[in-house]
């Protein structure tokens, strides 16, 4: 009897332990679920924070007076808007690229570059930076040649400041002429033209080192020479030229004569030509015009009374 009662007590005790175990297991599952929920929630939150911190990478490099803008992003870029100071907006289309490289003009002086980068999700990132670009003269000087009789006037000018010119004939050594006044904008130099056909080379350099070069062929040619000399009742007309006489026209008392009346432009192939003309009693007016093969001409008018 006692044994039976003992056994029954054990059975009852077993039932109580089973319920307790179930409760404990449930509590453990609940705690584990909470831990999983907390851990999972942390991952999502942390991911959002990390994702939010991924800003575009902006690299700006100065290249030969211009700026190279490079923008790299972990998202596709919709567009980039940039302005200098408070000026006009310039838009660079992203075209869904995640890396954009563009060359932009940099103004002279101190200026602030304002950037706005908009990604595919319409999120904006702004950036600003000041840049300084020294204003430099990049315009080359101008060179002009002017013929003044038997000389050439070389004129070199610059919009800011000329430094010097160098010139030479053919293969001769350079002659250097420096500007006469500080920050002068003009140099003038007159030189004699060499006889014959020669090449003049001139180089002009400004204060910034910009230079221009000009070459030109010059042919030294004199006008024909005319002499009218009275000899009793006639005149001796002499025409000379260093190269070649092309044509001689004469007008004596209104009567015209010419070595090329038909204007054939055929030269005389002479360096000297003489003519003798009779004078009439009274006043004689003689006009002689001579042309050479270089296109130069000379005219002499003389009055002789017989």
C-alpha cells in the first residue's frame, strides 16, 4: 500500500516537471526570438546608415588652365549642375553613369565653384571650393611691314606689353630691338632694303613669352631715271633703269609717241635708251614717262623755249 502510494507520488511529480520544462523551453524560444529580432533589426538599420554615408567622390584637377572634374558614385548619376560664383547654371547629363569625367572652363581670378550632384534617386549632394587662376596673356603679338621708299618700317604691337623684336635678312645674324619704355605696347624699326631680292624674317615677343614670326620677300627696285638735255635746236632724252626698261611714253607739244603703242607689255630689254627730238621755235613742252619691268614708273616734264 505504501509502495503504491509512493509510485503515485512519483507519477504526479513527473507531470509537474514536464509542464515546467515546456514553460522553460517556451521562454528560451521567446528570448531567442527577441535576440534574433533585435539582431535583424540592427543589420537593417546599420545597412541604411552605411548606405546613407556613401557620398559621391569628387576629384578636381587643374590641366592647362582648365579643370578636369571627375565624379564617382555608387549609384547612377542623373545629372551634375555647376556654377561659378552666382553665375549661370551649367548642366552635365549623367546618362545613368556612375563615373563622369568632364573638362570645364576656369575663369580668371578668385572664383567659387558650386557643384550639385543628383543621383538616380533624386538625392542631392552639394560641394563648393574656391579656385584661383592667374590672368595670363595668351595672345601673340602682331607684325606689320610698311615700305617707305628704300626702307622698310617694321611695326610690332601687343595688346598688353611687347618685349622685343628680332629680325634678319636671309641667313644673317639676328638684330634685336627691345621696347623703349616699360610695358610699352609697340615697337617700330626702320631698316634699309637690300639690293636685289631678299627675305626679311622678323620675330616679335611679348612680356609673357608669346611670339609671332613673319617672313616676306622684298625686291629692291629703283624707279627709272629720266634726263632731258637741250642741244641747240633739239633735245636728248635719256632713260636708264637698273633692271630693264619696259616702255617709254613721250609727249612733245601735244604729240604722243610710245615704244609700245599697242600695249603688248613686251619689255625693251634695255637698261638705257636715248632719243633725239627736234624743237620748234617758241615754247616747247616735253613730258616723258618711263616704266620698268618691276612695275615702277617715273615721269618728268620740262619746258624749253627756242
